[in-house]
């Protein structure tokens, strides 16, 4: 079984898990399709916090995608490479979906790059270029440990942002999406903690 085949298999498992969490039954769809339980259009009223959350999450996940590419390319253990690939597939689709919602609301897909300015309403410190450079320079077991620990912190930030949205957001579709993020990232963190300890 090739690495690509394994990544697709793990991505299918993650999609299936998300489907079980949202009560949907159809898991046989490509990663580029709109996932069951995630609306193509975020209809209904929305507030400024919904917009801010989506803009921050898009920036957060784009940064995560850079880390995940390093994980796929430089991971030593098969489990680490496969997990990075599966998360990459999921988050790339999510970025497209969130961008589509913002476009539908006639809002920009990107907000302020100053993540510290959003701390009061759930914004988390961005993973710094210095940390990414350290990942690029690392190799072997040292790389894997740095990658897993940085990604755990990164996904924990996503959980906190999602929890803030559930409290402060208005749009039903975005709030359901935030719940999916909270659940999926929590599961990913648990998987990575096992890999760190192993």
C-alpha cells in the first residue's frame, strides 16, 4: 500500500468519524466534495464575530497546512506521515468552504494579520516563523517531536477559537462547523499525544 493510498484511507476514516458525530450516513464521497453535515452556503443571519472567526480560522489553517506539508515530507514514522496527510486533506477543504461562506456574505476571506489584536475574542498567538524555521531545520526523531508538539498546540488553539465562536457567534451553519472543529481537533490531539508518548 503506497503512502498516498494510506493517506486516503485515513482521510476516509476521519470523514467517517465526522459523519458519525454529525449523524450523517454517506461517507463515500471524495475529499473535494462538500462533506455531509457541512452546508455549501451559510444561510441565515450572521454577526461580526462569525466573520472574524472564519477569517481567523482561515489564516490559522493555512499556517497549519504549511506544518502539515513538513509532517508529510519529513515524518519518520508511518503513523505521523499518514496523520499529517489526512489532516491536510480535511483542512484544505475546510479553508475552501469557509472562504466560500465569506464570499457569499460579501466579506473578505482574510482579516488582520495581527493575531495578538484578537486575543480578547478568542484569537490565539500564531505559530511564529521562528518555530516553522526550526521545524524545517530539524530531522529524524527530533523533527517528529517538534512537529507533534507544535501541531498539538496549534490544534488546541483551534479548539479554543471554536469554543469562543459557539458562545459569541450567530450563524447556525458556522456554529455547527465550530462544533465539528472542536470535536475533530480534540480527537487529533489525543492521537498525537499517543504518538508523542510512543
